[in-house]
């Protein structure tokens, strides 16, 4: 009999709570589509009641995704739960995930409620939610630090009221694997109706053990759902990393003996998309998705891998979606070839206007860069989260001069709302001068929170530079990404892309309250 492990992805909810990782609705939708290609079982799309922007994001994802359950978080009250149900109305399969804190610390200091009040609120919320949706998940927040007797009482009640999944969060990342696994097993043994619900684990990575704890919750505790995020994105040190947990279960199937629905070849594209959208770079030595995860530098290792791959490799790079740097298109490639390659890469475009805009950028790039790789194409379309209609600012041209001993100067020509502007400035370096030039005309007043440059294809200075700029203005945080073989141009593009998001209704999705 198949024993399936459910993969619940919360990149768009818990991952997005990471400071600076907030995403626009379009960005969330794009990632949700990639998660669908990855075949996760559940996408937690957001927290519908937390802001109109998050409501719209959950609704768009629920309307668009057909193959995967779409879930919204909700506090354990009628208003939040009704908002979640409303946002999920169009979903092919919907789940409401409601939570209330159960640790003494959280109940007393944060909620200012007695245990009996929390117990009653949990009961009422599941009763209310069950009238709106068949698939209900309940989480006792800070569950791992809760009194076990009280937790058993709450869990028994919510299962009796119809919760179909009970999730035990290690909210502050305090657990260690053996103890967490035993904790889950103990709860399952003590809650009389435990067999009526799927048990789930949700671990934070404050002590670097989120993946190990989640796996222990499965192996020792008998949980059958893991909550995780792409690249381990999430508040503080992040959540359990999807790629690591999935590849551990898959590579060590001999030990875990569990089935997964995941299409692992979509892991690296998903990792790249999340990193590019949020500006959170993946460390090179990160398991599975880091640039060095499959690189063999030492002579002995290289020799071994050439003779027999499994001497030093336990997974195959291509199985998790690493494409060997392949020259795929060139200057003479036509629109159809470009469109077909987009389809092969799993990039779906909403309209012909978007394809045309991306193709124009491709032609421009092909004129300046002889070899175009898959990574270049993904970067080209990566900024499609700002649709042509939302593009208020657009770079036309840039000239800069820097020389040893001289202060760099830049002149930037850009379009703002259909009108062309020229702006000039000096700066500490050519990038600084270019961004100051733009800002001298736009006067956004935004504060720069992050500036980072990354080579799109490794190993050569011919690579395009991909720049991420994070701006903050009046409590809104947005990321802009720009790619170009010239990193000064990429920087200006990234800055204008961030300004487009600040300018438009690209609603910031508020973090969980
Ligand atoms: O970490 C946590 O406790 C959560 C819950 C809302 C599930 O994210
Ligand atoms: Zn969490």
C-alpha cells in the first residue's frame, strides 16, 4: 500500500513573512504556477484577511491553479475564516488553515486569554470553518512549547469538530530532531481520535535543524505532511527547505519508504524564481540548489566522478533540474523558436503582447551577447511581474564614465509615463552615479535596503549580471530585478523596476499579524 507524504508549500505565506521578501500579486501568481509544475500537494497562497493585497493574491491563485489544493491562513476567528473562504471561492480544491497559540507564554502574554478561552475559540473556529470548506487544517501556534495535556485536549476537540489536518509548529525553531519526533508520536498516541486527521510538521530553522526536525516528525512521529518553503525562505532563519526535505525522502527512499508526488526536475527552476523574485540569493554551498551542490573541485573527486558517477554523487544534477549550460538560441532565432523555448522552460505568458515584449528584449540581448543560455532566457522574462501596462518607468539608454582617480559620472535617459527624461549625476562609483541620476528626476525618496549583483551563468565574465534592488517607502518594501551584460545598465533597470512597483498598485502583501 502506498504511503504518501504530503508536501505543503508555504513559500507564499510563511516564506513571504521574511523581512524584505514581500511579493506582488503577479509575482505570487508566477511562483504559484511554478509550484503547480513542481507538483506540490498544497500551496499556502497567503493570509487573506491580513490585507486587501493578500486577499487578492490568494484569490488570483485560487482562480488560476487547477491541479493543486490552494490554502489560505486565517486566525481562529469568524472574520478571518470567512475572508479566507471568500478568497478561495474559485479554487478547484480549497483548504482553510486556521491557527491559535497554545503555549502558556503566548496565551498569557500575547493573546491575554486563559487556556479555556483558547480551547473554546479553537472549537468554535473549526465548527465555523467546516461550514465553509471540507478541508480544514488547524495549527496550535508555538505547539512544541505547549503543555502536552492541554495540547492533547485542544487537538482532540478540533479533530472532533472536523479538522482534517493537525499541524504541530515549532514556531521558534527550538526543537531537536529526536525530541520533536517523540513529541509528535506522543501526541498521536494520546489523542484518542488521532487517526481521523493527517498529522503535519512545521519547523523553523533558528538552530539549523528545521529539515532534520521535520524528517524526525515523519519517521519517528508518523506525520504525513511536511510544511516547507523553496530555498528555506521564511522569517528569521527561515522554514524547512522544500528541496532538501524532498530530496532526502527521495534519495533515501530505502529508509523513509514514502511516496512523493513531486516532479524534482522543477526544483532548480523554482529555487531560481524565488531567489530572483525576492532578492534572497542562494548560498553556493546550499544542498541541492546551491551553485556548487554538484561541482567537484578536487582532482580526486573529479577523477572518481568521471570513472563512475556514483563514487561521489548521490543525486544527479539533471534530476533536480540543473540544465548543463546549453547554448539554446542565437541572434538569428525567430519569435517561434523563442516562444517554443519559453514553453519548454515552463514559462507561461498571459498574452501575445507579453511574448512580444520579451522577444524584443531577447533580440536586444542577442545583439550584444553571442551565446544565449536557458538562464538568460529565464532572466529575460523574470521581470514580467510588471506587465507592459504597469510599466511607468523604462530605461532608454545610459552612458557613464569612470577612470582611476576621477569621480564617476553617469547620464541616464529614461521614460516616465510616456515622457522621456535625461538625468545626470556623479557618484562614488558608476552604479551609484546612475541611480543617483535617476533619483534626481524621480525624487521617490525611497530608502535602499539591498543592492546585490549576481552572475546569471557562472564561470565567465561574459555572463549577464543580475541585479536586485530592494526599496522601502512609507512601510512598503519592493524588489526590483534587472539583467544585462553591463552591470551598470542592469542596476539602472533594477532600480526602475523597483520604482515601477512602488508607483503602481503592485500591492505589498502584508506579513502575518
Ligand atoms: O510558525 C508558525 O507557528 C506558523 C503557524 C501560523 C502555522 O507559521
Ligand atoms: Zn511558521
